[in-house]
């Protein structure tokens, strides 16, 4: 079987003139304009771009986001409770909604991250009882999922549950209620709230822990009928590339659940590798973490291999690289562009895959009845016949028959 055949569909396209007659023997150009597969990246800068009043900063962020948009069709926006609502009742809704709508206008699907997490939690919750914390957590989910419904259709509902009740770096409201309720009860509560507010949303559980502990948790959650749409797997590789063997092991173990898999937070760095003895990546605090020419070449090779392995797997639906630019989390050289927005080799390596090898562009000619048959990667397409244009979706769900009227 041809590699990536599961990412493609064959279509028999009938092209009609604006008057409804067949566009017979007509040369047409078919160009894919977006993928069904979600090629994503953190899009936090779009929020900063909407919020800033500094014209120079806005221009700089706009330039960065233009490069972002040239590569990706899927963006993650920040909903860390302590930052989204640092003071109770005062949220970052205006700039976040503006960013979400702006991305949607550009054809980007948007995910919110996360609705429930013990880290970056709102400190003002600590004054309340556990019962009240839970009530406010569910209230927060109802408020935000409802407010963004129709704009944001994917959510990391809860983050890093495996360690949530035993997290001991500092006291926080969510660890408190997770200890009280247990993992499964808390996850069930927050998923039910999100599902109630947007039944059609894609709802993820997300974790960096890829050990058997995550598998056991998932087993319990599915037995409890928690409506998990997809399994989120973090892959922050500051201590070195996982490699094909570990990637395939993770894919095999989590495929047994039969759910879609999203690689939600991927990091591959282009500088010195973080020492192996560091257990919590947050403990690695440096003044500077420079990118190097050798590291950039390595990063490009690793990204190309990793994305190819994941794109080849039938259950993987999305890959999100966490940082678009260097110098973000832990100051790591983890981006596709440097801090000055100049493009790294990894940017071009991924561009050659997403918008090169994995994208369909065809010059074809209709037959006497206006039909043309072709095979292409699933996604959105534009057709140009010179005398008219049209758009269509290639999904494989229409028995291969698509009728298109030129405009």
C-alpha cells in the first residue's frame, strides 16, 4: 500500500458552468489550500498582538504571525486560569477572543489550553472551600466554553492529571480538589461541564506522562464513560529527541484505546541538550540558551523524521509544536524562527513536507461530461478553470462524487 494512502482520498469531480451545463474538455487547476490533518503550533503571540498598543511591537508580532500562518492551520491559545483571570471576575476575554476570531478568519482551527490545571492556577481560589473551588471550576468551564462556542472548537479540558493529586511544588486549589475527589471523579466532572456547553467540541485529556500510569488512568476514565474525544500526548524533548523507537512504542501503547491521538505540545531544541539528570524540566533555569548552527541542522532532521512518523500513523490527527520562536518556555531554542523572526532550517524542513510532499496540486482536463478524477491529500481545495472558480472539500466521505459549479 502506498505510504500515506490513509491521508488521501480519490474524487470524481464534475465541473459545471455557471449555467449548469457541463464544463467539457476544459483545462482546470486544482490546488489544495488547507489540510484536514491539524498541523499546529502555539499561537500565543496572536493574543499579544491584539492586546499591545505599541505599534512597533504589533508590527513585529504581525510579521511573526505571517510566517506562522504560512505554515500552520491549527493554533493553541492560552487559557491558564491564573493568567486568564488573575483577579476574580477580570478576564483576558477581549484580546483572546479577538485573537481567536482573527485566526479563524485566516482559516485556522483553534484550541483552548487548558480549562483545568493545577499549575498556573488562580491564586484567589485558595480562599474557598474544596466544595466551592469545584463549583467555581465548573462555573469557569461553563462560562468560557459557552463564550467561545463557534469560535474555539477544541479544548484541553484537563491537563497533567497523572501527577495532579500528588503535585507538591506548591499548594494550589486544583490539587486540593483532586486529592479530595480523586482523579476520575474530577475528570468526569470537568468533561461533563465542557460537553454540556458544546456537545460538538473536540475534548482532550492531556499529559506529559507517557508511562503505564497514564494508560491506567485512561482505562478508568473510559470505564467511567468520560467523553474523551482524543488523547493528548505532550512531547517536550529538551533532553533530546525521543527517536523512532520511543515514538513507535508510545503510539502502539496508546493506540489500543482506539481514540484519536493528538501530539499536543512538541518541543525539539536547536542548542545544547538539557542534562539527563533533570527530573522536572522547570528546574533547568539558565540566563541564556543559544541556538547553534549544528543544533539547528539537528533540529530540522529530527522534526522531519518525527512529523513523518506521526503523519504516517492512522490514529494521529494533530501535531502541535509548542513554541514558534526561540526564547519562550525555559528560554529554550525551540522555535521554527529565531527571536528576531529569522527562519531556521526546521521552518523550511517542515514547509517542504506540509506544503510540498504532503500537499496536492494538479493540472487536469475535464472529459466531455465535465468530469475529472484525481487523488489527493484530504482537505480544502480551490479549482480554477480560467473562466470560473470554485472550492470543495476532499474528505473521502462522499463516495468519491463531488459536483462543483463555477462562479
